[in-house]
C-alpha cells in the first residue's frame, strides 16, 4: 500500500505477440497480476505457456506489445523482470558441487541484503543443507527442490514457476503447495504452469488456458 491506497498491478502484459520465423506462438496476450494472488496457466506442450513466461521474465522480447513488472518495462527500462524468482524448464546448476555450494555461488552473484541463507532456502524446500552429494547425482525431485530454493532465496515479490512440481512425489507436492500458499499469504504474486489440475484447483485464484498461442480466462 502507498499512502493508504492499494498498489497497482505488479504485472501488466499488453497485446503481447511473439513470433519465431513465420510461426506466431503468442497472439495478443493480455495479463495482469496483483500481489498475494496465484495465477495458473494450463495447456498442452507447445501451447505457448513457457514462451509467455520467458517474455515476462525478459529472456525473450515480443515483437508486439509491452511487458511491465513493478512499473518497469521489460526490454526498455530493465533487461529482466525485477524482484522476481524464476524456474523455467530444467534448472541449471554446477553438477560437481553440492546443492548448498551452488546456492552460495548464486548468493555471492546476487548480493541481495534481503535474501535468506542458502540453508534456510534448502530447508524450506525440503532439502538437507549438510548433504554433500553433488547435484549431478541428485534425483529429478531433489533437483527440482533445489531449483525452487534458488527461486525463493532472494524473497522475491514475484515468482514465475514452470511446472514446479515436476519430479516430486505426493509428499513433496503437498509440501510445495503449503510453501506456495505461505508465500502468497506474505504478498508474493505467483504465476505457475502445471499439467496437474489438482495443483491448479488447490492453489490458483485465477486460471487461464492456452491453446496455439491464444490465452483465455477460465476462472
């Protein structure tokens, strides 16, 4: 809140169109997001979900339209979405180092005074910080947990999560649902794509479907 008034939308995507060659993969996408809400995107592989997230993050620049995050225009005012934690596709880590060591490297690069420690981030996502196992020997589920740990470590106010439950067992899924709902209660805005309708139903305040680059509000 600013001077007693609610904050404006923290994400605004206006008329976003993205092409690869002659193929239009996003067609006039409009999306707004507010603090403390979880927005879900559902759709088959190739429907445009990941491309949308990359445009929001700043990894891709659309041919048409404008993306604004926390009042900053992506690709104009800033290169990448500010105050944002991201997990898109397979998280990349140094495979020969432990999970804790990987997060310590990231901590040094980011230098964010608001950040939690690598140990705190790992414990929140169900990992044991003292485990010296190299990330290259992690299971898919452990790697996913580490990806989530790096996404939340800086206490971002926006999370962009592409299939965040990938590789997790039922207990892990339940743990992450509780974590995301706790972050929502703290005012974090979350955009997530999931193939699991139970995740979408349990977590999302708003739901959009994507098909061939066209987005439609479902809830």
